[in-house]
């Protein structure tokens, strides 16, 4: 057959990580840090160093489209994400960008970026301000017994039995996300320097908790220029965050504000050095590199915990025009200082040693890349991480009244996939895998005295089989995208919390009419989530969160090259959308705004 050789290579590729790691991987020992494998591209027989996303996310531009969805997949809310980043410009003109909008639910939105002019062509700076908030009534969610032993987490609008709700059907609440700061980039012949410093304000209130969070975030990066020296590359990233959160329990009129302060520090370092191997068969076919990735993180939440995470990943890398082979071993640990020895042991345990193997093979004739990997790692859960996902998160709302945020770990993640393109118009990425999780974080609903319910986290072990696909078709005036995932999760019979949705998908259709009128339809959906509400340390209620289909429409009209008007209609189907349990999105929402680009 024409591609028989490639078929044999594919079979070897599937099983090669299993064979290579058999001597080092112990499936009985624990691991800790959720590690997401990065697929490394090998388009040339040169070193293309794999570094953290925070270092290489430097393709900056001013295309801050209204079509950027604030939701990055089901159940992950990132309202503070910034998409505007600086690039050394070819012209010396200052640039101003403004996007502003308002909805009838009173949801103001503002994005303002000013890039001043500099004589140096290798320096760029952005001054920015971002704000997103909602000040309105929201639907109440309350567990309703369907007389079959299964509680439905429905909003009031989906159930006419008003008497079933001991609480009011709607509440007044708000959330406000603000980010003010600057980011910059400076290019030299040898290195690229980046900086991003910002004030972060996350203020919110519901029927149970009021939270006032104010913080400072600073990120600095250094990356060597690959074209300057392809035999030696390095990268360094430093992230610092400090914040203070004032929280009040609204169910107790006499309660006062409690204060929590978090300090987070992360340091990433990577280097790669070409190896000179003489008189070797390997040298005739591959270019060899020694790669070292190192990471250190500190997270402190006063007065609850003090955590430290550290890992090293030495790798041996072989690349040519077809193969990209990374053979690594990860040495990792998380160390936690808490109030009791039992808590410290629970938060410190980890596997320490596990494989980090990624192999890919390129079939040029088919524009196809085959890849497989075996990875694992730690996830140091922190207050800042949970706070970004949900403004009203409180660290003491955990299972069994645990006054700390536990760590999670991936024992092993086996993955095989293939990706490529067809006629440069259609691109795809399909993969299948099996993941073994320990102490994974799950969404939790707890019932408190006074018959009210609060959101938190539980931690459970589970195994997960998953299959996913990413697709994109692009033409001159039309773009279609889709991301689909199915997961089969095996949890114990005694777990509390809610399992992740088995099926999630987000799709988008974007159409341009003479580059003047832009239309888009977006769909984000997820299947029902089943689990248990925690009533006490021993009692639980079986419940589920309903599935949803979040359909939205966006449109933009360019009145001039510098001025455009835009509109968006969200949740057109008026669905009960609970990406975070107990906190549904508002119903049909209509935004209207303008964009200035001068």
C-alpha cells in the first residue's frame, strides 16, 4: 500500500509511550498538579523550545472582537480575561481602542486600551482598563423533590409550585470585575522582555455572602530569540499576586466582615541545549537536545494555609522533519503548612516521580500529525484560583468542615490523537485518552442551618475516559468552529458533590458581508450533571443540575474604519444555565454598544 510504512509507524507510536515508561511508572503511588500536556510542533529540524504559555503568548494584536465569548467551555467562567496585547508596530502612530456596551439588565461593559507612540520600533506599551459587571435581580435556585428521591436544582421560573420555595423567587445581587494596568514588550537581538502589571477588583454579593476583593497582579517574562541561537534557548517567567478579601455572612445580621489575604508567587524556567553526539546512528537522523523545565510556586492564605510546590522535568528530545520525541521524568512535590499534622499530611502527599513523555510523527503528504503521550502531575489548588472561577467562593465551605483548600493530582493521563488540515481550509484535532485522578476538586452544594444552600468544593478520586474533537473551517467571509468532548467518569458510591458534565460542546458560525457587517451565532451546551447535596457529615440528597443550550447572536456594523456599532443577544432560548451550581445566568439578555479604533 502507498502508506503502509506510515501505518506501521502509527502502530508503534500508539504503544511506544507504554513501553518506554514501563520501568519508571508505578501506578500504585500517588501524584499531585493537574498537568495538561502541550503538543509540541516540529515543522523544522531545529529546536522549538516548549515553554510555559505565559512566556510564549506574545502574538499580540488589537483584534478585540465582540465575538470573543467570556465563557471558555462549560462551567469555566473567566470574566477578567484580557485579549489585547502589545506587538512592536511597523508604524509610529499612537492607537486608541474603546469598546463599551450596556444591557437592559444593567450589565455595563468597558474595554479601553491606549498604545502611545515611541521612537523605538522594538518597544510597545499598552495602558488598559477593563470592566464587566451586572447589577440586577437574579433567579433563585432551590432543590425540589420530584417524589422519586431525586432533587432537581431548578430555577423558580421553571417550576410553578411557588409553595415549594421557602425562599424568595428572586434576589438582588451584583458582581463587578475590574482590571486596570499596563503591559509591554521590548525586543533585543538576543531576548524578548515582557511585563504586565494590573489592579484587580472582584466585588460581588448574593443572598448569602458579600465579598470585596482587591488585589495586585504582576507578571514578567524573558524569552531568548530562537533565530539568534538555535542551539541554546531559555525562558523565564515570574508571576506575583497579592489580594485582600473582605467577606460578610448576610444570613447573620450581627456578623462582621472577616478578612482573608492571599499571596501567590510562581516562577517558571526552561532551557534547552543542543547535544553534539559524534559517531552515533542517532546523530545521522535526529537533532538531539537536553531540555530542563523547572517550576516553583508559593501560595499563602492568611490565616489558613501556606503552600509550596516545586518540580523539575529533565528531558531528552529528538527531532527531525518527521519525528518529535520528548522523553522526560518529572520530579515533583507540594509542601503545606497548616494548623494540624493530619491536615499537613493530607495536603503534602504526592507521587514525587512519574513520566513526562510526548511523541509525535508528521506525515507530510497527508498534512497529518499523529501524537501520543503519558503525563501526570500536581495541582496546587489555591484561593486565588477558585476566586477567579467564582467571585463568592469561601475557603471554609468544603466537605466535613475542612478549613483548608486541598490539593489535587493526576496519577496518569494516557492520550493518543491526530491533527492536521485539508486544503488549508479545514483543520481538525481528535484525541482519546484515559485519566486517573486523585483528590480531584468537584463542585459541592452544602445545606446549612436556616434552610439555605451554599456553593463549595469536595475532593474525590475518579477515573475518566474521554474523547474530544476540535474543528475549524475557514473561508474568505465565513468561519465555523466546534469543540466537542465526551467524558465517562467513574466515581465511588459514597461521593458528595457533582460530577463534571459527561458531554460538553461549544460551536460558532461567523459571517462577514463585504468586511462591513459581521454576524455570528454561538452555542455552548452541556448535559445534566448528577451528584449529591451534602446535608451533614453523614447525610446527603441525590440531585442533578439540568442540561442547557446557551444560544447567542452577535452582530457588528462598521460605520467607518474607526467607528462600529455592535449588539448581542445572549441565552436566546431562556435556559436555566448553571455553569456554577446555584448561580444561574440571567434569562434573555440584550447588549448594545460601540467600538472606536483610532
